[in-house]
């Protein structure tokens, strides 16, 4: 409860700072909170916004789910089989260091401007943090517990499923949270570079026409989506932490 009060208090400070900034900066560049609220009322009464939200959430959800489905098992395999991990990690790190925007022209050539290209761009951005964190989590398993389990005759599979994977859970969830954030950013990037649709398309339209109140509404919607996904993953982490505590060794 006290954290909720702190958050509400900080939100009040943000709104106060926003109001002051809107008075100091020209209105056509920085709208007031009231103007943004009125713009939100107009936009939410239009079907156009809901269609854009649906388009963006579809691309984001498919891309992030695909990234998690591929990256978590790959990271577990790389960490579980050390020679394979040491062979591949230099290439994974090289790919992670390469700006994803550099691949967009090639993706457009191969997949076109439709949903497939957008989903792949989101997938490409979200995969690396999930994979790298999963890999690091598997490598960071408690060596003392592993040796203790070996001394009592535990099989390699039992050690892997009862010690290594549970100890990697916090790393995996952190990777998912980072991947979710980058995936949301890449959703907007994909919508700007391919067929201009979704929330990214509305950002481009309102930004280019200096309709800043509407522009701020879209930014706040994207921030809200990010908060919701992050909070869901945080609750998942808490549930998995309890599972870790109950997991027998």
C-alpha cells in the first residue's frame, strides 16, 4: 500500500512538472495535460485508434512470443552444453551488437511490407536479450549444489532440471522483461519503416502534422502497454520464485 502511495505521489509530481513545462514551451510543441486528456477522449471515440492498437498489439505479441519460444530453449541448450555455448556465444554477441535497423532493408526485400516483416523485426529485437540472459543464468548455477547433488548420485538430467534451470529463472525473467521493452520499441520502428500502420503509423502522422496533443496520447498508450507487460512479467517472476523455493534438489 505504501508503494502505491509513493507511486501516486510521484505521478502527481510528473503531472505538475508537465503542466509547468507546457506553460514554458510553446503549446504547438508541448501540450498541456488537459489538452492531451481532451485529445485522448476524441481519439478513443474513433475506430481508427482501436484498429491501430489492435494492429500494434498483434505484431508485438506475435514477435515477442516467437522470440521467447526460440530464445529461452536456445539459451538453455547453450548453457547446458558448454562447448556449444562457447562456440556460438561470439556470434550471438556479434549479432546482439549489430543495430537491428541495419537488417530492415533486407527484411523488407525478403518478407515485404506486411505483418510478417513487422513480426520478424520485433522478434529480432527481443530475441537477443532473452537468449543472452538465459545463457548467463544457466552458466551461473550454484556449483556447490551441483557437486552436492553429484555426490549423492543424482543424474545429470535431474541436476539440470532441479538445480540449473530453477537457478536460471531470475535471469530468464530479466531477459524477458528487457526483451519485452525492446520488442515494443521495435514494434514502433517496424511500423515506421514498413507499411505505416498501427500506433507507430499514428505517431508519424501526428508528429509530421504537429498535432502534439494526439502525439502525446499515442506515446502514453505505448508507455501503458510497456508497464502492463512489465508488471505481468514481474508477477510471473514472483510465482516462479516460489516454485524455485519449493523445488526439491
